[in-house]
C-alpha cells in the first residue's frame, strides 16, 4: 500500500511543473491547513516559484500526516491549475481513504494547458461561469500579489516587488461616526482622531476583510461601506489585500465575483458609458458572462478605490435616474447610481476616499476610518523592511525613542519614508562611512554622522538618499560632497519643486504627461532617475498619470523649492504671511509665491500647515549649508534670523490666533530650532488655550521647547480634552510649575501623572493657583500622592478633582494634609464614590477648615450644575465625544451622584440637578451600543 509521502515524491517533478505558474494558492492553503508553519510559508514566498513548491514538498518529506494534508490541499486548490493536475487529483486525492491511495503511475508529459481551459469547482447552476471566473481570479492574483517598494542595498537603489503576504501589515480600522468638517490639515485631523480613539473609545477594530461583516444593530451585513483615510494611510493597499484574499478563496467567499475599479482609471472614460460596457472593457475575459453575473447581483462586490482622485463632480443630491446595466450615461452618474443603490441595489460596494472628499454618509450602512498602524504594527513593519533582525530592532528602538518619528510612523507611507531615511545610518550606510570626509567638507556634521531627529531632517535624508546614487551613476566616484550631488540634479529638483509648489496651492495631486512637460520634466525620466522614488507613474490599463509618492513628499519638495529660491529675508517673511494667514498683496509679492493665473484666495491656508513646517526646517538646512549646490545666492543669515524673530513675535503679540494656527506657529519655531529666535518669541506668549486640540506627544514636546525660553509665569495653560496622556505630560513637566491656571481635564492621566503633578506642587518655584484634574483616572492611589504635596504648598487656591475615580481609601490622609494647608480655597470632589466614611472625612475637613469651600455633591453648587449642563450640551452637539467611552463612564458617574444627592432640597439647585439628570439619561439612551455593557 502506497503512502501519501510516496505519492508526492513519485510525482514530484510533475507537481512542480503544474504548480510553477502560480504557486501562491497552494502555499497559502498549505499554511492555513497547518501543513506549513507561518515562518516556513513566508520564507517560501521569497523563493522562485519552482523552488518554493520544491521546498514545500521537502518540508513534508518523511511526515505522513503532513503529506496527507498536502494531498488534501491539492484537492482544494486544483481549480487554480491545469487539467493535468485536476485529473491527477481525481486519481490520487479522491480515494475513500488515503490508505487506499493507488500506486504511482507514469504521467505523460504534455504542453501546459492554456488558462482558458481551467475549470473551477462551482455549482452546476454556475457551470458556464467556471472558466471565466477562474481566469478572473488568476488575473487578480497576478495583479495583487506584489507590493512595489523602493530599497537600497549594497549602495544601489532599486525597485523591489515584495510578496503582499510578506510586506503587508494589518491596519487599525474602526467605525467612523464623525460628521463634522475640519479645517485642519488632514494629517493633523487624523492625529486628533487617533488621540480620541486611543484615549477614550472602546472602538471596534475591523480587519479590512471584515468590512462587510454583520452589523451589531441589524445582524445583517451592510450593502454600502465607505472607508476613509488620509493620503498614504494604506486604503488602496488594504483593498489590494481584500482582492488578493478573495481571489485565493480565503475571504468574502459569499461573493461570486469582485470588480475592483479605480477612479484614476474612470477618469479616462470620455463619453457616456454603460456599466456593462465599462466592465467589458476592464474585464475582457468576463465579457461573455457579464449579463448573467449582473443578473445575480446579491453575490457581486464592487470596490471603488480613490474617490478623491476622481476629476468629475458628483451630483449626490440629484433625483435618482432610471439607470440599468446597459444604460449609457456619464461615468459620474454611473458612480452616483452605484453608490446610492439606484443601480444594482442588491450588489455590495466598498468605496475608499480621503476625508477631504465628500461622499454623504446617508448612502452607507457602515462608515469606517483607517487610522494606520498601532505600535505593534510599526514594530512588525520595521521587521519586514529590514531583513537583518538586529538592524530592524535598532531602527525600531530609534523610532520609538524619538517622539517626532514615532508619531509619524503610524502612517504606513511615513513609516516607509522613515525606514528608508534611517537605512543610511543603521543598515551599513553612514555608520560605515564616518571617515569619508563628506561631513567635514559640507559643514553638516550632524546629519552626516547622526540619524535624523525632526520631520524635516527625515525628508531631507529621504530625498538625499534618492538623488545621490543617480548623481554618481556612471562616474568612478563612490562618494561626493552634498554640494556636488545637489549641483548635478539642481535643474531637475527645481522643476520638480515648482511642479510641487504651484499644484500644492491648487490642491492638485495627480498629473498628466502634459503637466510634467509644462514644468520641464520628461516622463521617461521618471523610471530612469531618482524621480522614480519621488514622482510615481500611476499606470492603469489605458493611461499613465503621475503622482508624488506621498502628499508630504510633494509638500517637502514645494518647501525646498521656496526655501532655496526666495532670495531675501523680506521675501521669506512675505511667504510666511501668505502661507500662514493668506495675507499677500500680489503686486508686491515675489513672482515665485504665486502660480500663473492664480489668486491667493484659491488656497486654504490650513492645507499648508505641514508645508510651512517643512519650509522652516529647510530654511534651517539652508542656513546650515546643507543645500550648497542648490541655492542661487547666499542669504544674510543674521538678518534673516532677526526678521524671523520679529515676525513670530508680532504674531503672538498682536494677532488673535486660532488654536490650530497657534500650534502650527509653535511647530514652525521648533523645526527652525534656533534658540536665539525662540528666546525673542516666547516672552510674548502669556497664555495658551488649546482646549479640545487633540495633542500628540510631539505637540507637547513642541510646547515645551518654546515655553522653556519664557522668563515669566504663564497666566493660563488650557489643555482640557487634549488627550496628552502621561507621556505628553512628562514632556511638559519642566514648565508646569510656571502655569498659574493649569487645565488638565480629561487627558487620560492616571497615578503616574499624579506623581508628576505632586512634584510640581512641591517645587519651591511653583506658581500654580488653579489646578483642574477632572475626568482623569487618578484613582485613590493617585490622589494619595497629591494630598501630601498640598500640605505645604502655598500657591494652589482651587483644586478640581471631579470624576477622578477616588474611593473611600483616597480620603485617608486628606483631612490631615489639607488641615495644614493655608491657601486652598476651593476643593471639588463630585462624581467620586468616597462612601460614608469619605463623606464623614469631608465633614471633618469642613469643621477644621471652615473657610475652605468644599463641593462634595452636585447640589452643593449651582455654578457647578450649570457647568455640567453646558458639558452635556457640548457632548450632544459633538457625536464623537459621545462615542467616547470615557465620557460615557463620566456621565454615568455624574448620574449616580445625582441620584444619591438629588433628592435633597427643593430650591433652584435641586431643579437644576433634576434637569441635568434628565438630559444625561436622554444622552445615554441615544447611544445604546456604548452603554449596553455598563448597565
């Protein structure tokens, strides 16, 4: 009797020949059947097709159970392969028991069967669909199994095409319930969104393959799903992964067919077109069966990727038209009909877009937002980027230890740019070339010998990595100074920067061949020069367009162009006025600032926030002679720094600045990073109100950098609802003692923050008078750190500890410590379950400190009740706040406190307490999905 292992080895050569054209389905199914381990699977994907299958056969040699599993998997995936393999499977894998496997028989060597003759195993009803559908799946596998990336190894830059299973890192996707418009740059808006979710939400993490899973409310899958995310966050790659998994037969198996359409391609449709005609031109091999497929729309999935790249206006509010699959209409009408469901309402659809492009949520049963990587995924990504595990570990350690890089790294394309920039320093790059003299020659020792630290430096290193090998190609040199390198590519970089800048003003990100030629760029150069890492060809079946590798690459090159070509400090100041505030007198402006036929009011300054930060970083590089070879005329550095100091000083002294503008100016100062300038500006900042500005740890580090140079106290630092967390608070630690009114409400702080704050209160230099810690998870352990700090503090007059998780234990040392304090005038402890013993201790404190106003119950203070009523109205108006689990918990704590004390008295306070209770109940009832697990 022949064993499974013997069968496999006897037919080894034939199996290799049959599976060589497309080993991916076999290998993936072997992994999922646990015939191969995950590590074995990934290692095989790096090999040539025949070697991969040969290694898989070798892995099961001598293991009968694994060999049986191999045969079973061949039976599952036979439809992906030729008729010879299918006939062999029927003979060797369909026996009632593998113990009855017949002895091997000779196999006649024949020519490979064409793809058109492959026959998948589908139901009898769909027999006529089998051949075209398996051809469709094989085509999709070929199109989606590789991710293109740029890499540098052995001193050479190359394009690599890594298998999607190797390079793909899963994304953090969650339900999106935001309906407000934001005026922020999309990156900063996303950072705010992430801060809210990480800090507060018990959000449902959704894997891309589960976008069409059943909804909690209805128990049924949604028909229309919108996925939004900023540029570079991974939307298109996630869709590529979905298509790949479906073609493998691993996910979304309820769909008979998936049609993936890109808006870049739809831009090319000139006249009216029917859905049938569109699909016939895109999927020619499906043409004979399209009418039948579209007649069974419940099992069809459309993926429409990149709405933000669609050039046509979409009339979402127009009346529904009677459009059939053969109705010829403008392609924009076709898109609207598909999304709204007036065409093929039973079909499923996933639409991806950037946040800046409107697609009304009323047409979608599920709206999701892609938030990029989490910390574990950043680590995973670096491990996949660098094959050397030690290098990967060191790079990840450097990223996680640098606030600026770490916060950026959650966006996949940022992570790629960071890894590429750091490869020079950690992967046998500059670490091994410290003695080449380049740093000394250019006077840029810091960036020659040390990895980049700021965002601008990362992009500078990425750009320099991209251009240096091109500049040295064809020469005998292995090294050259920066000035030599930049001088060789000056013309191309200038043209590229001008293209980037003028189209950034117009919010244009996609370019045709004619656009490139207008700016003196040859499209053929995109593949043959360093431009391949900057300006990427976007090739669909019928067209070639171009886009910058990432929006931030466009912004950085635009900043480089302006920083190099603005010839005087006065022109640089005029640029800042325009970019930060939209103030520009065209007749007096240098021609470079405005594109031809362009008016300043066409640009939204909030879209230029990242650009302005890059600009200041590049100005710093220019002053440090790191752009030698690019700049036409030297700058008067001393004059420039003087004028920059006066300009920034004037903004903080004389303007009424919006919160986001304030933060952006602080970041510009940080990117410039010239202490002499910052020392001039900081004293003008008397108060800083960033209430509800969701701040990252980089933002906090920026605040510290600037405010450390202020010689006086800060009247107010309001960081309420900023979600800075313990890490952000630590960055601010050295300046907190100088804040007279310090608002830290709802900032995801815990006992660690209480320890830090207690040190602030113990400081001899402490100037804090009002301290708001409401809504943080300090707990009893945290507040027990604060009481002793207050015992000898002589500055704090008001302390707010509402809803901070204090129990009876947290009041143990309160009376002893606060009895000895002589300056505290107001103490608020509402919303804490301190128990009867805790209340008795409050009573004792009142007797010992009669002048201390203690608010232990909501009905004790009318002003407090009104403040909470205002807060409830804020939450009602901002649904994202209601989606915050932390706010739900806080509301329920308030509700519990009101029910305990609300019955006392019948005056105005009692009426307000009843009104507050009613409004909280209404609010909680409006979000049952969030409160269900807390009742």
